[in-house]
C-alpha cells in the first residue's frame, strides 16, 4: 500500500516532504523559464505561473515572496548554465592552441546555450527595467562573467600587464558588453547567422583585444 500522511506532512504516495518541496520548486522554476521566456515577465501572474507549473497557487508563497523573486531565481539558474557551459570545456582545451582557437572553444558551448530562446529572452531582455534590485544583479553578473572569461583567456595568453592607461575591469566590461549585445541581437534576429559564424567573429574580437596586450609585457 502506498504511503499516505495527514497535512502535517512527512510522506504522501511514497514522496517525502523534502522531495515534494524540491519537486514543486523545480516545477515553478521550469514554469518561470517558459513563461518569462515566452510571454514575458511583465505579463506573468502568480496564478498563471502556478497553472503552468501544475501546482496550487498557495504553494508559490512557500518558495517566493513575489514574481520578482522567481525571476531572479530563474535568471541565476540561466547564468549558472551559461557559466558552466564555459567552465566545463576548460579541462579539454589544448594549451598549444592559438588564442583565437581557445576563444572559439570557450564560446562554442556558450552560444549553443544561447540558442535556447527562453534562456536568451530572460537573460538579455526580461531582467531589464524591472527594478533597481534586478538591474544591480544584472550589472554585477555581467561584470563577473566578463572577468571570468578574460581570466580563462589569460590562462593561455598570460596576465595582462599593468599600465596607467589600462583598466582590466573596464576591459572585462567591454568584452562582455560586446558578447552580450551580440547574443541579444542574435536571439532577436531569430538566430539568423550560423552559430559557427557568431563564435568565430567574437573569438576574433577577443583575440584582437588580448594579443596586442601580450606584446606590452
């Protein structure tokens, strides 16, 4: 006979309370990605999200205070996916490859992830203009990702030398700004360009940024 409990909660149908909570939260996260990534954050309601997640409305507030909190959680998960896509190829990179080839190997999984239109819309459109809190999170994440990417490139190219007319943080901002805008416009074009062309173009840009700096060391 399957396990059943009262509303206090421990197990129901063989599912523990903790597993049930994890499942409902994941259902909400998945629903958030689909809804925010299609009809958009501003059109989303708690009721609509819960219907998409196939859970009762009251369960939403067990995990999130408001839809903005779900948006940030979904955004963080999307960024983690993008970051992990780059990190996972680090161990496979050929240290003897040229800088452009290394950049291409790093960018290929990144832009492959961007081909998920729900993820792309959440990351580059839906988090803009929501609130100061969300805007600050967006700016911090973009800066961190730019620093991470340049850090990976410096693993193969060497450290960028210090200079009174060069700010490495600004360099990271410029790099991620170019990548981010390219990803956004690529998504908005319906992915008109082939991914390999997008990757090769951005890799060339990154190599042209970093390679001249090596000669200054």
